[in-house]
């Protein structure tokens, strides 16, 4: 079997699908995208196309090594996202060709079902309470919400109190029947991150996410000293080498590699194995589309230190274009009481509706994240 072509489709709301075709008619899907820099990722895939065409798609590890190591300058979000999409598609091809799900090729299932969580928004306690109740009624028992909008290096306690009010509203509505994660989104600098983390400790959260940017991971030591809440990070870390120091220092508790950004299934399996050796939990980051989610579930199915999976159903980014819309059979992502069953179908276990993908590709509009500024005009983290 040989690779014959790589085709890219950019689709709303902010995704990019890759179809890798072979001379035996078997093809695989990947989702290589860095949100807001789709063109850059597409260019990176184009640079690898001459190498990949004509190659045996079964040699997944070798192709990963060539794509990563054959360039003098390595890593980074855009290029690792390109590798991720190719890697996902090759695992899909191999599983389909052998008639088994990807997780069987990676050691087999370690669980029967997988817990998922959903994102809620809402700027006011009443909005948060309503959305949390809706999530509960849909069967979810875990959710995540953003902590705050822009925060300066030192900012008002009024903003901190507002975050605590929103979390308190969920606890008031649902008690401990709903696990809550609060995403700092890297928007918070160390001085205020310590304040905010301490203020949220009484609510016994499932975790706080990215309390500081990963470039400032050394600050996690100080943050861990003021809270007993588990700390999660890693969505903006792109290879096992990025994670080395985090594991060695040990001031986080949960890692969140993104399988469309951190080298795909192959690399994230290795990152998760490293995490297991350092007694870290894994909760893969995935606010993306159906191929990314199917890749995560394939990894989660065979990875014992995964405890929960993010998914984008109902997230605000997806208005007008949900992840289920692109699937021929959306039942593979049916959630029951906040869990999804393992997918026994070959490969990634999904099939995209390619006609619909092409139709929506014609409606693509480039997505860019907002540009925020603090009250004094300085640039703020989004």
C-alpha cells in the first residue's frame, strides 16, 4: 500500500480536516489545525507532501520521526499540528486496513467507558447556574468554565470575587453532584493567579486549568503552595520534550496534551506514558472537531491515567456548525450519563460526510481569536 494524495478541507467553525488517500482505496482522516493559523499549518503539510506521497502508510513511527527530525528547526504549534493530522490519518488507515480500532493497535482497552465534560459560558451567576443545570439535565456530571476575562499583573479583587460568585452559584444549584473545572486560560499572571487559586479552594474544584502560561510553569510551585486544588496544564505544550521539566518539577497534577497540536496519537501516547511514570493524570484537551475527538477517545481507551475527556459539543465556538454535523453516523459520540462508550469500529471509528465537508469548506471564514487590552491600554492575554 502506498500514499497517493493528501487533501485539506477548511471548515466552519475553525477546523481543518486532512484526508490521506492510498492506492488501495483505503483512506484516513486527520485534523491538523492551529486555531487562527490554518494557513501556516496547511503550508507545513504541503512541505511534507513530496516526502509522504509514495510511502507505506503503515510505517507511522518512521514517518513521525522523519517529519520531526529531518528539519533543523523543530517543534512549535503549527508544525506539530501538521504532524498531528498526518499521524491521526495514518493510524486511521492502519486500523481500517487491519479491521481493528486504533486502541487495539496500542495495547488494547483498559476501560469500558470514558467520562466526558462539557464547557459552559455565562458572565453572571444566574447564567452559569442555568447552563450548569442544563448540562446536568443532559446527563453530564462534570463541566468547565472560564475563570475571568482580562486580568492585569495586579488587578482588582472585584474580579476575583466575581469568579467566586459564579462558581458558588453552581455549587448552590447542584452541590457536589457536578464536578467543576475552572480554566484560567493563561490569562492570569502569577501574582493574581495565586490570589484567584486561593479564593477558589473552598469550592473543591476538579481542577484549575492553565493558571499561568506554560512559558511560566515555574510559577506553578508558588500557586500549588496556596491551594489544594489539582492543577492542570499542557494544551500549549507540543512534544514530550516540552513536558520533561514539568514532570521533573512536579508542581502540576494533570496534563492536557492536545492530539491535534502535540504530535498526534503517537506522541501523546508517549507523553501519557511519561506522565504515568511521574504519577500525573491525563485529561486531553479537545475543543475541536470530530476527528480530533475520535483520536482522543482512541488514546483514552488504552491509557490508564486518563480520567476524563474534553469535547466541544455545545461550546460557543461551534454556533451554526457542530461536530456531529460532519459525521455520517453521529451515534458514535452518544453520551450516556456523562460517559461515552468505546468505539469498536476500525481505525478511528468515524466516517466523515465528505460531500458535506466539501459544501461547508466553501463557506469557510478564517477564525481569529480576540485581541484584548487591559484598562490602561496594555495588551492583555486572551
